[in-house]
C-alpha cells in the first residue's frame, strides 16, 4: 500500500500500547488509573439537550477557562484548554523543538513524552531517576545541550512518587535554555505539591493538568495547560481550531462547579483511604517484594515474579498494567472500588496456594 510514502520516522514507529488497546477480556480494569465509578450527574443531560450542536464550539470555551483558572488559582490568561493532557504534551513539543533539538525525560515515567516526540522526529534524551526516585539534577545539567523541553511527571506515573523539592533547582538550571513541563495529571491526590504558584516566578514553567483522573472524566477528553500568557498565546496559534467538542465543554463546566469540586475532593479522600487499606494488605503477601509509597490513585508493586503474577491475574479477568520492561518485576495497579481491590488481594492470595488449588482457580 501507500505506506512507503509516509515519513521514514513514522514508518518505523511502534504504536503506543495504551491501556485500552492492550485488550484482554477483563471484568476488572485496574490498568489505566481511571476513577473507578461513573461520576455523571443526572443534571448534565438537561444541560446537554440545550447545547447548540449545529454550531462549531468556542475555540477556547470562556466559562471553562474561567472556572479552571479559579480552581487552579491562576489567571485566566494562564490557561489553555486541550484535548486531554496528552494534547498539551504534544503542543509544547511542537511549539518549542526544532528538528535537531531534543526533549529530556526521566524514566521510569509516562511513555507519551517520548512517543509524542517520536511522531515529530524529535529525539528523546533519558536521564533515569535515582534509586530513591529522585531527579538526578547533576546528570540532567550535563545532558541539557540541545534539549528544549524537559518533562517531569509530578507525582510520577508509574512510581507514584513526588520530586517537588527538586523542581525549583531544575527550573534554575534550565532558565533561558529550556521549557520545564511539570505533568500534574495526578495532582488532586496530593494538592499541596502543585507548582502552579511558581508560574509568576518562572517564565519557562509549563504545567499539564487533566480531568481524566481525579475528576473521573477520562471519557470527555479535557485537559489544560497552565503557563505564562506569552506561552499560552503561542500554543493557541498551533492548537487545532476547535479542539474541545461542545458536549465536553458543557460537562467540564459542570464538573468545575463549586459543589462538583467539593464532591471530587471527597471522592479523592475516599480513594486514598481505599489505597491505604489495599497497600496494607498487599504488604502482607509473601510474593510482594516492595510497594512504593504512592501519592496517587495507583501503586507500583514489585513482585518476586511480576510477569507471572500479571499473566495469572489477566487469566482471571483482572487487568493490571505490566511495567516489567520499565522496572523489573513491577506491576502498576490502579486503586479501584473496594470490591475490585478485594478481588485483587483474593486472587493474589490464591496464587500462593499449592498447585492443586491453583488449577481450580484458573478453570
Ligand atoms: C493520564 C495521564 C495524562 C493525560 O491523560 P489525558 O487523558 O490525555 O488527559 C498525562 N500525563 C500522565 C502522567 C497521565 O498519567
């Protein structure tokens, strides 16, 4: 077919294996860090009924910008609405990297930084996190030549850890050289860690946010970029003309009303309680080597034999996220509803039983 006409770099790309694409015939989905239950309000339906869908949407919905700015405690001029946080990541790379420049990221971390860069033919430099999941600032400083954008996920996916105290240092060594993107997709789970209050101080700071995680709205594809007005204006010139479908904007507005934000905070508190209980139980299991202390709605768990545990639970319809390629024997588990978390613990306990029991479970 005409694939040979495609750009060479694209022909050789492997598609990102998103949690949903991996498939599986699961009944329990704990692989995409989504909120475990629907958060729809019956009131939303009536708001949607009156939305003028014959018209193009507002390019940057004014009410939504205002509400998110209030929520994030920044000026409306500092907010861009995007098609999920992933579009924000892509826009920054597209807006700032020349063909011969690179991005820098600190694995193990979110895969989309490199994949986005790959699709534009932009190189990725990697400076691994230290064994204590901190930024290796001296190594980053040495690697900065030709780097235009540095991505730091805080709290980090998949480790669940924060490097907040090191970010100022990173901002200092990158000043006038590179943009620093702090990906705060999970910030609602540890609100005080946000860098939003530093926007006035650092012209090269960019923050990525999303409604996909704590707000329980992964299905509407709404995210935000927070940055100083000149950067927001620049990104506005390269974003698609109508990135936010009207139904998404309507629902996002409602999700950012005062009572809905209050509800979100209550949901987060409950989920964090569930996490503590889940981790407590995980730590008692003999095949669990380590559970990294997590600031988020997921945990990275090191098992004696991660791939075997992943496959065994997959067979039972419990779909987790295998991270063995990033971090030996590790599996990332999203905190789900209490009943789903209990199923995971039960399944893991059953794996420890002698073989005769094992075959019964699989049957
Ligand atoms: C989920 C996630 C995002 C953004 O997801 P969207 O659904 O595109 O908003 C960004 N960064 C990290 C680290 C994530 O886990």
